[in-house]
């Protein structure tokens, strides 16, 4: 008789334990379902990042839109200038900064495809992005800069001076606006490794996040005379020159 009662007790005990774990599983599934429904009810946010912005500008835009914290984004993208692809994205409010950076990285990889730019090409693309007024100019500007590099001439690109000047002002806490016009005095007074009036060759990193047209221009520069080392835009046309005197004449100086 004792064996019968013991068997019945064991059966009820087993059923109780099974029921307990079934209950816990049910509660967990209900919580997961409620979380999924809460996420589904969140209105995602559409944001368009335009070509030619630097990380700090993107960070401020993301924070203003309620997508992620600017400081967190800057920390998560510390070495990613140039790889934060400009595009239209949709994010939920308060998305972790690392997820935002990963999404922009993935977009970059998808857009450049199986032939990604080299580091030097991406740096050049970022300069082209800030220099060009339209897509037709981009491969020509790329070719001119490559001609300068080939003969050992400094790039002398104004956007690199702007970037260096803004970075110094940002560190000093005196920056009021990015990409402000510069003066000739800045060519010599801005002591920055990005100032291509002072340093030879390319700056050490991209100065902004370029779009696909600028990346493709850096990868496939126009075929121009190797002696063309100056360019000047006049009435919507890019004029090339072989000497500074010719360039100054085009600019009316």
C-alpha cells in the first residue's frame, strides 16, 4: 500500500513541477509578446544624412531627431569618418548608437559593392565631396589632385583647411559653425595635419563622409593632361590650367 501512495505522490509532484515550468514559460512568452507589440507601436523616424557632413554634424542631427545620443554616437564612430554612408534611414527613437553606426557601415558596404575604395581613395573622395558643385566635376577634380600628388605638389585644398580649423576650434570649445569660409591667412596659420597647404600628399583621414559619386570619382578619375594641376569653376564650368599664372587669369586676378 505504501508503494501505491508513494507512486501517486511522485506523479503529483512531477505534474506540479511540470506545471510550474509551463507557467513560467507562458509568462515569459506573454512578456515577449507585449515587448514586441510595444516596439511595433513605436513610430520610426526617417532621417536623411546628406553628403559631405562630418561625424559631429551627423551626431547633432541624430540627437535632434530623437534617434540617439550625440556623445554616444561620436564614441561609437570614433574611427569611422568616411564610412558613415550618407543616405535616408529609418530608426526607432533612442536606438543604441552602436546600432546606428553599424547600420551606416552596412549601407556603405552595400553601396560600394565588391570594389571598395582604398583608404587613400576614400580620403580623396571626401575632399572631392567638399570641392565639387556637381557630379560632372568630381572625376576631373580627382584627376587634378592626383596630378599634384604625382609631381610632389601640395594638394592646397581649402576644405582640408576648413576641417583642420574647425577641429582645432572644436577642441578649444570656440566653434560656432562648421565649414565657414577661410582666408588666405588660414593657409599658414592653421597648424593641423589636415592642412594640405602645409603638409605633402593626402591628409591622414577623410574630412567628411562622401557620397557614392565622389567615391567613384576617386576610383575612376577623368583622363586629363598630366600637366593640368589647377582648376577653377566659372559660370558653371570647370576650367583647367597648367600654371598658376593661367589659373589666376581664369579667376580674373
